[in-house]
C-alpha cells in the first residue's frame, strides 16, 4: 500500500505504473493505493509522488464496539511478519510503534486501537514496545467501518522529505506534492522551467531531480530567495522578483509550476489582482504552447486565467492542511 495526499491517488497510480515493474494495482482508497508485486527498496526510491510505502500483512473483520477489538486477538497473534522483517533487515525482536486511524462510528478511539494492538503484539513475546524516538518496526492499523488493515511501514520520513537538511518557508508544501504538480505539467528534458513563487524552492528542487534544460526560481521575499539558494543545487538560477513584473525574457519559458499564494499563510492584498497580473506576465514570458500548473484553493484563478486568454482545467482536488486545493493545468 502506498499513501499520498488525498486527491492525488490517480497521479500516484500513473507514477506507479510507469516506474515499478508491472505493479498489479488492486484497489484505491482515500489517500491510499494498494498494489501487488515483489520490489526492492531501491525501486521504491524512484517514486516521487507517494509519501510512504507499507507492506500489508493482514486484512481482518472487526466490529464497531470497544469489546469487539477482542476479535482481532487470535488473528493478530498468528500473523507472520517475517517478510516485513526481512525487507527491513531486522533480525532481533522488532521494536514496534503502532499508529492507528479509523473511519466510521466505533465506540473505541484510534488511541484505544493502537494501544490494543501494541499490547497484543508485545504479549506474543516476539516484539518489544518502542517509542516515537526509538523504534525500527512502525506498524499501522487502519479501520474502515468493519475492515481492519494491519501493515508495516517500509519507508522512513527521509523518503518523503528527501532528507532532513532542507530549510522551510511559510506556505511550503511537501516534496511529494511538488512532484505530483510536476507530473501534471508533463515534464520534458528540453524544458526551461520556472517557479515565480518559489518559497523554500520545493517545486524547483523536485524538478531538478529529473532531466531539464534550465530551471529558474524567484520569490518576492528575500528570505525565501536565500532559503531556496541553500536548498537547491548551484546550477539553478534563483533571484528576487515580483511575479507581477518578472525579470525574465519574453517567450523564454516552456513551463511554470507554482504554489501561488492562497491569501492565508501568505497575506496578499487582492488575490484576484495578483492572479490577473501574474497571468499577464506569464503570457509574456511563456513560449507559444507554454503551460502552467498551479496549486491553489482560490477559485478566482479560473476567471483570472481566462481573462488573460489562457485555457484552464482542474486536474485534481487535493486535501491539504484541512483545505481543498485545486491542481490546475493551464495552456497558453
Ligand atoms: C505558497 S508560498 C510558496 C511555497 C513553496 N512552494 C514552498 O514549498 O516552499 C507562496 C510564495 O509566494 C511569494 N509571493 C507572494 N507574493 C508574491 C509576488 N507578488 N511575487 C513573487 N512572489 C510572491 C511568497 O513570498 C511565498 O514565498
């Protein structure tokens, strides 16, 4: 099972099909895609749009009352974790941490669920309880109404954050979401790429992971420019400028991908004015047939883009920080 921001399932499926050797995609849930196949960790490392990958160990029935958790007892006690242990290279007793989620009306909480499964696994004598700072076998239990899925997390936070050394700016997105935006932009190795609202540079950083001709990144905020410079390889041109007056030549850019301000974490006087002025400039700097991918929760984007003569369509709606944001594909 792999997980992603809810709304990006189809984009993740496309990436799985392209980058893994014949994955048999069996099911899609909210923020989850299930697939079968035998893979090594290095193969998973090719995936950019998914947050985590899990080995599903079991799917069980469970009732909705707290006492029904006992129904899991016999089943979980007999589970075979040897394949997950082998994958993670664990020979001794795994140190577990159990996280839980649930959907539906149950009389138990997700904390009851994780505590029950932790105690049960430790009682078998085959596991020891770890904690958030020290564990080597993260287990996840998801209950959806009456179905309980138990899985072992195979990837670490480094997988989705691409390491821990990157600076952050307000309004930043996860690298996996940036990668999904880039996938929607249909990247080509001959592209000149530009993010004019780069923040900490997450989007250009993801673009730099795949072949490109040239990457430009700018932001109005000088702190963001410094942060992006520190976060990106030196061959990327990073500069300060207002996206309403880009310091970029006419007809020089193939593709713009940006997480444009939404007027929440980044204050903006008038979103409609900013978007309209940005599209005016984008029309100038983009080559003919140039394309734009924008992430925003502001619906004004459609009118602002159309006003400047662009064709715009919404490709996905992503759930982020409790808000729903559209992924828009826009053509000159
Ligand atoms: C949503 S954030 C981008 C976050 C970025 N994608 C990341 O992951 O870090 C929007 C950025 O737009 C910048 N911004 C706001 N108004 C701008 C303008 N008129 N021109 C250029 N950048 C602007 C802000 O400084 C902020 O860094």
